C-alpha cells in the first residue's frame, strides 16, 4: 500500500472525530473495507472505534462487543481510545464494561487502561470492580508505577476508605507530590486534619516539595484545628515558594478562611485587601474571594460588616453565588433587617439562582425573629413541591417556636399539624408543641399531648455530652 494513501486514510479518519456524523463514519468504514485499508493501516481501527463512540453517545455495550468481535483487536490501543472517550464524556459504566471485555478476551491491560478503569469505578462508586482492578495491579506488578498508585489512592479516598488509601500510599515505592495530594484530598474530605498535617510535615523526608494544592490543603487543616501558629508558617512558606499567588484563587481564599476560622478577622481582612490581581490600578477579586471574606465576617458575628461588604461586592459588578447569599440572609436575620433580607431573596431568584433549603431557613428565621409570622407561614407554604422534604419540617418547627414566643397559639397549632403531616414520628415537634401549651398555661392540652406521646410509644432522645480526658 502506498505510504501517501495510508497517510491520507489516516488523516480522513482523524477528521471523523470532528464530524460526529454516524452516516459519514459508516461510509468511510465501508470504503476502508472495500479498499483493504481497514486491515492494512494499524491506527485506522482504533480511530474508527473512537469515531463510532464519538457519534453514538448512547452506545450500548452489545453494539461495542459485536464491533470488537468483528475487528478482533489484540492490542490495548483501540480500547484505550474507547476508555478515554467514555471517561471524558461521563459513560463510566460503559468504561467498566469495556475493561471487563478486554480482560475476558485476553487483551493486555496496560497502565493507561488501569487508570481509566479506576477513574470510572470511582465515579460510579463501584467498590467491587475497583478492588478487582487493584488485584490485577498487584498481579501485573503495576504497583510500582506512581501513576497507578496515585489512581488507587484517589479511588479509595473517593469511596471514603481512608485507611485503605493510607495503606496504598505507603506501598508506593517512589512517591511524588500528586499522590500526596490525592491522600490529602481524602483527609480534607473526612476532616482528618491531624493526619493531613502530619502528611504535609513528612513531605521533606520523602524529598517532595509542596505545590499550590498541598499548601491549600495545609491551610484548610490549620483552619480545621484552629492552629494559627502553624497556619502562619504555611503562609510564610507560600510567600517564599509560590510566585503566582495572584493566579490561584483557592490558595488565596484558603488563607483568608484560615485566619477567619482562627478568629483573626482583622488579619483575614488584611489578606483579603492584598489578594486578587491588579488591572488598570484596581484590585480585582472573583466571587470565591468575596464569599470567603463574607463567611469570615458571618462566622465571627460581624453581621453589619457582612451586609456592607456584600453591597460593595455588588458595586464591583461581582455576581454572587448561593453560598454568599446564605451568609447575607443570615446577617439580615441577626440584624433584624427584614425588608433587606426579602429584597436579597427576590434578587437571588431574579438572578437565576435556585434557592436552597438553607436560604429558606434563613428567610424563615428572619421573619420569625421579627415577629412577622403570617409572612413566614406564606413562605413555607409556598415552597415548591419538588423542594419539599425533611428540611420543611424544621421550618414548620421554627415557626412553631416563634409562635410560642409571640403568643400566637392558634397559628402554632397549625404549624405543628403541617409538620406532623410530613413526619408523624417527629418527637421534636411534639415537644415544641407541649412547651408552647405549658408556656401559656394550657395544662389540659399539655397533659393530653403527653398521653398521646406515651400511647404512640414515642421517646425523646436523651441529650449527651462528651469531654476528652488526656487521649
């Protein structure tokens, strides 16, 4: 076969990826079969497989199996195209089936296929298949690869199997920063701050240096433990080693949150004032940094500053996200600014943001604190049905508690009724209702309610407390 002809065929197959037209792919496939190029050009089969999967986004495993049986590939290259495509486009179950097919047909599984299969197993939370891949890794000797080891650490971390992840990390013979970060992300997700800090502090012994993700995780751990001294050391290391701090918004926001969670609000504000990047003599910050600083003020009780900073954020043209609005609505609740809180809630809906349960909770709390019980009732009653869940019971409970404080017994009874319709076994609602009756000296209703609780066999959870002694 002439080299130029093969090159042209290869180029045509490459263009099929962009066409994404199943009819065109089939025509090229038929042409290659008639001319014999299909069996002579080594890369053509792999590229046709990729083109088919690129066109048929709802490809079924049976279709792929028939195609594989027809071309009968013996090398992992065509399958690696398939695995890569499935993982990039979210077809994780098909990626797992493809790997199983490879193993069943005796096609060699290389490290690329292993990493792709682990990625797919992680995304569908398939613990069984991931452990089978781990067994294959041990048998094949791929455990010495830092990339495969890191993929296994990441797999166990995402399945919240932190002990298995730590054991796998220890078994990697030559470690790099990436596999450290994989384990660090798990410790952060599980709020295992002490283990995370120990891992970071042990990196110099492994001859490894910290990157931006490592420093961000270390700041998060310092914030979780309120270890401001160690947090300052991480800050100092960041200034010495990171030359593009202004390009990493997560590192900057982690620094702001670390000082804020340690109670150093002024220090957090100083950092916030310096972060971002300069443009035309003006400091530019994105929504992540603004939200971090809003959270610092909110957690430390500086509610007036939250509202002022949020107004400044809007003036800067920054579009707030859902997290920022939770903090602002909570601040409006604590400062008693009912009209402003309602205005921000309406602004959120008009901006295309979908209210979360936390937003409704903040607004109900705002109305109840101000004694506007009728508006609170209307708000809770108007929550869309698809959002109506267990959190709605807590909203009715908040309204019931407010009704008790303001002496509106009739509305309180209705709120309790609506809550018990959603959750008849909720002891907390019965207790709130009993406390309201007792507070207003409605002793007969109190006794009747207590008898009802006894007859239904409900029991109030006993409160407990813990204290750490030595270890």
